[in-house]
C-alpha cells in the first residue's frame, strides 16, 4: 500500500527482483542494494560523473556517502531531465584519503553499501575496451585507473619505465568489495611475460631496462563483468621506502582489534636474529613488540623472567590487520642445568575461536553466519614458579614464504578485561534448500521489526553482563536490546518501525555497556554484512566484511506483511514458577500462502521455550511461558518471537498506475500525431501548387513526429509490461519478528 | 602299541649320532635358513596362493615370499594343534602330502617326493621342527657369479648364487633362488638359473631373490657391428651414449636434417610445431649454431612453461574439485610461473612439500587437498620425486627391493604432523604444521617409527619444526641418491621416449639403468647446476644423440634401449589439438579461458569432459602420479575422429582459415609449399606436389552432379588436402 504523500514520481522499473532457482520459492522481501559504481573512487578535490547499478532501487534514488565531504547530485541531460543511474559527485579538497561507504536512499529505504575510495592521485576511468596489446590503455605514473574485467579476456595497460626505476602496481579488488581475484602480469614491449603475480594483486617492479612495458590484468579464472571491478594504481617509489597498499575493508574478525594506547604501553622493536634459543631477545613484561615474519620459517624468540603466581595475557595482532598470516605462540619454562637446558611447555596459543557456534556446511544457519574469531592468538599463561621463560611466535602459514610485509604486534599484559562486539542482521533458513546469503540493509517497512545477532568477544577473562542499545534512530523507530548475560556470548537487538513511521534515515550508533572492574564501560558495536547478495552459496563464496557505519531508515512506501505485538501492557508480570499467558495481537496485511507460522523464541533467557504455531491470518494467539519448566529466576527480561512467513508480495504496484497514465498519454499523442499527418497528407492533394512544397515539408516533419510518437508509444507499452510483471504478486518468504515483550518475574507467592 | 614304538624310535633317533655332516647340513636344520627358502622356491608363499592378503588360501596363511618366517613357523607348526606336521612319521605330514599332491591340493604338485627339497623338509620335521638353532647364522648377503658378462645373441649363461651368512659360512643356493629378467624380450632365466639370451642387442638384468635378499646379474649383449663414423660429440651425453653404442657394437643412425630437428625440438620443448614463418626462417638460416639458438629461443618462449606445467600438473593431481573454486587455476599458474621464471626445482619441491595456508593464497596447498592421507602423500612423493614405488611396502617387505615396512612408515612419519582446518569452500582445507613430535606407527610391529629418509638414519625432529621441511632438505641434499636421478631420468624419457631406467619412476637395484654412467653424469650435472631445469633440457636437446634420425640403419633397427636412433612417438593429445588448430587456422574454445588459449595451457583435467578430442587421444585425468596414465597407444576411435569428426571438419572449413586463405591465392605451387611447410616443416616432394596439383585441377561436382562454383571447389580441395595431411603418420608423430 502506498503512502499518498510520496513526492517522487514513480516511473517504473529499473530493478531486479531477487530470483531464486526457477520454481523455488523466493526468499527475503526486496531490499535496496547498491551493486556497482563506476568509477569507485576519486581524487580529493575532484568533480566527476559516476554510473551505478543497483537492485530494487527504482527510479531516481539519492546517492549518499558516509562522509559529508562527498556530495552527489543526479546528472541532468541537455533537456534538463534526470539521466537514470548517473550522478555528479563533488569531492571536497580536504576529504581525508581512505574508504567511504556509498549508499542509495530509495523508495524502500537505505541500500546496502559500496566502497568508495578517496585517493590522493589523479584518476581515470577506462572508457574503450583494452583487451589486446594494440588497444592497450596507457597508464601514467602516479595515477589510478578504474575499470572492470571482461569475461574470458585480458585487460592491457602500457607504461614506460627507465632502468632501475621502482614502480608499484597495486590492483585493489576484494578489499573494495569487488568479486575479482586479480592476476597481474608485467610483459616486455613484445608482450612476452616477465613477471606474474596471482596471490596479492600487487607487484613491486624494478625495471631492468629503459623502455615500454605492458601490464596485463585479468581474473584468476578469467571472470569478468561489472561486478569484477578494480582500481589499478601505478606509483613510483624510492628504492628503500616501505610499501603502502590501497585502502581496503576489514573482515569480521577485525572487530576485535585491540585499542592499545601507544603512550601507555612500552613498545619494543623486534631485533633479528632471534630464531634460536641462544639468540632469544630479552624483554621485560608488560610490553608490546613490533615484529615481522620476514623470512620463510621465521621463528621469533623472546626471553623474560616471571614470578610465581603471575598471570600474563598474550595477544597477537597480525591477521586482523588484513594480512595472510596465522600467528602461533608457544610459551615454555627454561630450566638451565650443567648438562644444558630443559624446556617445559607452559602454554600454546592458537587462533581466537568464534565464541558462538558457527554455521556448518558453509551457511546452513545452524549457527551464526559470521566468524568473530580470527587466526590471531589471544590467551593467557600462568606462572607456576619463579624463573626464566621463553616465548616463541611463528607464522603457521609462513614455512615457505618470505615477505617483509607480514608484520605482527605482540602484546604482553596483565589481565585487562574488556569485550568487543559485532552485530549483523539475523539470518535464518527460510525454506528447504535455502542457500541465499543476502546483504540486509536496515530499510524498514512500517510495522516491521528487524532482529540483529550481537556477538561478544570477551577478553582477558571479562565475564559480566553486557547491555545492548542503539542511539540516534530516525523518528518512529525504537529499539530494544536483549542483553548478553554473564558467561554467554550472544545477544539480540530488536529495531522496530511504527506502522506510521515517516520516511527518513539517520546514522545510528550501536553500543554495548558493561561494568568492568566497577567502571561503566561502553564499546561501539560495528555491523557486518555480505559484500554481495549471494543467491546460492554453493556456487559463489560469500564475502562478509565490517561496515563503517549503521544507517537506519524507514522507506515510508510499504508496510511489513505481519506485525506481532504482545497485548497492551508494557510489562507482563508473573510469579516465579507460575504459567504466564501473554495474548498476542497479529496484524496481517495483504495475502499469504503457506500454512501456519511457527514462532520460536529469541534471546538466551528463554531459549528453551517450545515453538508454537499460529494459523495463517489469525488475528490473535497466546504465548504461554511455563516459568516452572524454564526455571526462570526473578528479574526483568525481554523476549521476542520469530518465524518465517510467506506473503504474496507485489513489487511497487504504484508504478503500474503511474505508467498506465503515461501509456495513455503516449497513446493519445501517437493518435494525434497520426491524425495530424493524415490531415497534412490529404491537404497535399488539395492545396494550391505554390503551397505544395511547404505542405509536403510539413507533412514530412509530421511523419517524423509520428514516428517518434509511435516509438514512445511502444516504449510506454514495454514499460507497462515490465512494471506489471514485476508487480505481479509472488510468494516470498521472509523472517518475521515480534516486537519486544517485557516480562517481570516476581518472587513466588508464599503458600 | 605301534604308536608307542614309533615314539620310541623318534626319541632314540634324537639321541643317535648325527648323520655325516655335509656343507649344507648343520646338526639341526633351521626353518629360517633351510625350510623357508624351499617354500619360496616352490611358490607356496606367493601372492596368488597362501600369501594372499587376508587369510591366505583355504585356511593356510604364509607371509609373502617368506618375509616373516616367525609367523610362517607358527602357522605351520602350531596352528590347528599342529595338524600340519607329524614328527612321528614325517612323510605323513599334511605339509608334505599336500606339497606332493598325495592329498588333493589346489596348487597341484609343488615338489617331488624324494627330491632334495622333500628330504630336507622331512628331516626338519623329524628333528622336531626347530625354528632356528641357537647358533644358526643369519643370511647377510647374496652374491651371483658371474655378476656381469658380455654374451653373444642366442648365448646361454648358467648363474651360480651363493648366500653368505653372518658367521662367514657360504652356501650354494642356486637351486632354491628365484630368477627374473627385467626385459623378457631380451633374455629369459630358467628356474635353475640358466639365462638364455634372445636376439635383441643391449643391456639386460636378471634379478635373483633368495630369503629376502636380492642380487642382480647384468648382461651386455653386443650386436658386434662395426661402429665407425660416429656423429661429432657435442657434450658429455654424447660421449656416454656413443661410448655405450661402441661397446655394444651398435652403429647409430645419422644426425637428422634441419626440418626434422626443428619440428622435433619445437614439439618436445615448447609443445607445438613451428609456424610456417618460423620454419621458413630456420631453414633459410645459415649460421652454424642455429640449432643451439633454436633451443634457447624455445626455452624462453611461453610454450615451454605451458607445456611442462601441463606435464607436472597432471602428475601433481591438479583436478578441478568444485564449481567456484579457483584452486586448480592457481595451482597450475604457480607451476607455470615457476617454470617461466626458471625457479630451481628443489625450491619448487620444497614449497610444495611444506605448503601451508589456503590454496588461493598459497597454491601448492592445493596438492594437499587432493592427496589427503600420509600414505598417499609419501607414495606420491616417493614415486614422483625419488622414482621409488613404495606402495607395496605398506603391508610387507617390498618384494623386489630393499625397502621394508619400516622404511615405508619412516617416510610416512614426515607427514604425521599436518593439521587441517575447513574453509568456507567445501573440499578446501587450510594446511598448517601441528605442533608435536613427528612419529608414525608401523602397522605390522605396532612400534613407533621416527621420520627417516630412504636408506638414511632417522631424524630427531623437535615438535616445533615442520618435518616436511626436514624431508625437503634431505631430498635436495647434493648427496641424495634419488632426487636428481629421478628428475633427469624423467626428462630423459620426455625427450628420448624411453627412460634410462624404464619405467621412469621405478628406480631400484633390480631394475638397473641401461647406461649407469650416463645416468650418474646427468644427475651430477643437474645437482651442480643448482637444480636448473632449463639446463637439463639444454644439455639433452643440444646433444647429437637427441638429434639422430628416426630411420634405423641396417644394423640398429632392433635396438629399443640404447638410443642408436630416435624412437618416434605419437603427439600428445593437447599438442595434436593445437597442431591441428595451428595448421587449419582455427581455434578451440575452452570454458572460462580467453579465446585462443592453447590446449597445452589448459589448467586442469576438467576439459577432458568437454573435449572428446582430448579424451580420445588420452589426456590424463590427473588420477595418478604415473605418466603412464596418459594413453599414448593408438586405437580406432582416434583414427575415426580425425577422419570423420564434425569438429575436425569445422576447423578445416573455417572462414579465413588456412584452407580459405590458400584457396584465394592463385599460386598453387606456392600454396602447397606453405601447406607442407606449415604441417611437416618441409617442402613437398616432387611426386607429392604433382599429386596435389592434379587434385586441385580436378573439376568438382556437388551431390546432385552439378558443377560446383570454382571458388568453392578450390576451397573444398584445399580442405581435403589439409585433411589428408593431418591424417598422415608424419603429421601425427614426432619423428
């Protein structure tokens, strides 16, 4: 149902509906997604045009950025009409270099994000195909080229170098949301391969002679298409300067990166050689060490003294910086004797495992879909006796690899309890064979509640409750956090839009609060999302990443198919051990398929609540909580219910009406043009001779106009068919979450 | 009563004075030294009979070839309450009754009643079935006399086999030893050790086995023809090849002409025949060292990297596992880029063996996703990089070789600390070193085995060190007897179509090389070059031995072993497909690869499914570590495909293909000159030219009998000529 006060003129389809395998039920109601932007970066201070491709974005969305330094206006053509899917960007001169999220604000709300890089070098966008040596695109030193690969083809670039010149070729892809796995090959002037790099997308090239060279770029399996975009940077660098790569996004595991105050912790640099016991680097704890897994099989050994009873925490930071490393830490006690030394194992620290069960078998949703853990190590060792101890750190993936860029930070500290959080929109298996991994922007429909899983990584033994909350929501949107109880690692956030919430968007802040050592501590909670809406994860590997900010929006154009609320009371009270019956109100909008909706509980406190069915279109139901069976203690709780509902969804039916009007207009105009032409043609026969030429010219012009009108009529008919087809009701199954239900359990009544 | 008397007889016999001592008889016969060899010689403990895996044959189990005499003793003497032996009347023992077929015996008569073997077994039973008397010596070595010899064709040589024992005593065991020639076409060895030479000149070896020991007799069979006019020796390969031919009296054929060398070297080094332009340039070049220059330019061409990456990818089992996983592309590219950059062989093997991480970021890991257990890993590594087939030794002592189960598990221990973690992609694991002491369990003795290289003492590897790196170090040490040898032998076979040791990955004492000095010299050259693969190709391709003509002279046609002439081989499936494309001006479209990608550059096995051409010509699936998986034999399907397939017709008739282009040019003589040069690297001979010109001049009609448009007729005629050339042996073979 459309809001009558919509101002945007809805012209119809520039959209793609999520399409599952033919015949299978569709999953997830359409959400707007920004899929590609070309170019996907710009130099600070530049003004440029970009072309976007999106999903479910309809006509004239707004392009918005997470930084106020970049503004976008729709591109206008010569006649003053909006050019679809094209925008003019202005990047402020003082925009900081780095990644920025780009999104579209559409009829349905705010879309998923795409990376936009603000750079410091001049940029070009590849315009003409460059898939052969002859059509190679010349690349100037210290510039960036935005392009995408073509399937089963190779992109050719040419550059000149002088002997001994050091050039860096950096092809940013997966780090900026691209699907491309790039291969870079430098060739000589005849196109013969000199140097190939297929793992890192990066070549550090020392030109052997003066002359012209070519650079080939293609996908590892020759994949191509607009989704396989890349930013190719060619920079000149001095011989011994360290290499910096283009900015890239972070994986979900990086949310647990520690915030280490550089002024508080004593920092030490690793001193090689320190591979063997005899060369162990002497340190005192606590400290923070900067080192590198520079050579193949590198083992860095550190020696220190410790006293009985001390407990030290060790954390490595390497993989979470985006490096392909897997640090492993071994702590041993050294006992020296006349015969030599004996080593006793004290602790082995390996990966940070996910604190909650991960989805098995790819993304079967029998667990969470995102891994908050990482290959970095975090753990403790207890000192049982005074003495000398040795710590070895090595890269488990570095046995045959020498790369000075594989750095690590080794943090050795006394317990500093803390936690980090990551949130993501809840995923659920919605039908048999559901293999979709779609990104879920927070584009709320009126009356909808969206649930977010929040996972906490507890550090250094922190074990308290964590309360969850959200700030700065748009009007009409409320939130309830289901806390993460002590000893547990998963909680839920509910975000609800009222039925009459107005259209709007704001950048929200998600956080967690806990008492650490008596102090109230608040930690920011970033969100994770899929970079790409994967329809079938057996064919494509999903690519999750952290999102820089949390925009929450209400589309204002549609209402949720089903809203579930718990009666009228703000809090439901019951005595411990009794049966609590909560009436549920269900508001069904539209048509539905499928049988009853099975509702299950959300939240750790009521995880054992049995699921129950609600018949389709039932206006009310009852939630029965047997506090005796659940053994719930006295206290305040929040609960929500969730399930899957199959609604008959019609995409943008309003567009049908609008296009119908346009089609009628076009038909009318075509008829008028035809009539006018006929009149002129007739009059040519009857008009006097001196007017003949004039009339004929007029007739010709009229014929042209009629042709144009006919074309417009066909166009309108085509558009009408498209919007009608897309508006045809389809069965779509999606998650439905009830609004938060507040419960208070009072002490049992005295008998 | 009778029984008691018999018993008394036995008892008294054991107190009687011993029989007169002969050289072969101790006071007490030993099962280990005296009876077990009889069982082996008679074939009782062969894999087909009582040593069958599982429970032996009909309830009676022996160890294979008597490798476990303790077990055999228990089964014979103690199993079934000793029902197999009857000391009171040895000749009534089931063991002897069955062996002589006096009682129905599935194996028939294995020994004769009254033979020496029979008497020894009977006396052993009568003596009370001693396993091994306290002072009995154990076998130390086996010698054969003569150890080597030069024999004329059709000659015979009786061998004498002597066992030497730990106490210094010797025994003639010719009667009980097993004899087997390694090339049955060249020689046959009888049961009694009589070697009969047939009529093929060369070197042949006879393997002799007795009581778990092996020895070899090497025979050289000269042809005896006059060897004058040897081609000029260009490097040490020639010195040693021609030296061998001189010794054997086998005169080599002449050095081949430029056309032949050009085509042969281009195919063997770069995997494709030369183009017309390249042919023209080479044949016109008058410089004296143009052949060396050609070898250099082929080595620096991308074709070399593609062709050898293709060879190694199949051996390293680079199979496409799943949709959406680029691991097979990444692995193939790692091989190809390494060959292009000429990275040292030992570095690449080291990176493969000790690979850690995920397949896309570290491609050699893909090998561990195909070869998943320590047994598979060690067997592949041994066969591929050491030329040793260890498979048999998993369950028992290797029958033809000195490797035991202990050696097998010593190798497997290097792979005992491999950790795996699943990734988001099904079937792809992350590989890392699991901290811990590397150790394996010998499945036979249940004892733990430390990691040990073949024939080397075991290593004490600290738990933090990756044992695979220790294995890589051991293999690439300059003194390692297998690593370099197996690579040069493999590459020798690549160029000469027969290894110096054949099969190329079955190097063992009992399968000696046909030219041991040459193999040693090549290994040394390879090691000293720091494992430079291009250096190996260079020294082989630049030798005169490689450049001999394929046509035999009047003497050396029978030689299949000493490289007196070039042994032709059929083009590989990929090379043939590319050659057809190159000749016809067509191309084959492969999924997920840019247009114009050659078949030799295909990254994995999945293209066999989509290309019938490749599978019918034997492109391997990558299921095996043996190059024999590639089927090089000829069959009818191949001929039919080349003659009739729609695919071939489409290539011939491609618009703007070679046939179309030649048809448009009016100079037929020049056209034919190009056609023959492009296909066969030579000009057409006069009769060929005349036949082709006549064919072109013939008028052609369509199916209804109407005269065909002359332009179309010309194009069809050229297509036919191309088709005819493609179907000649000269095109299909590398000669």
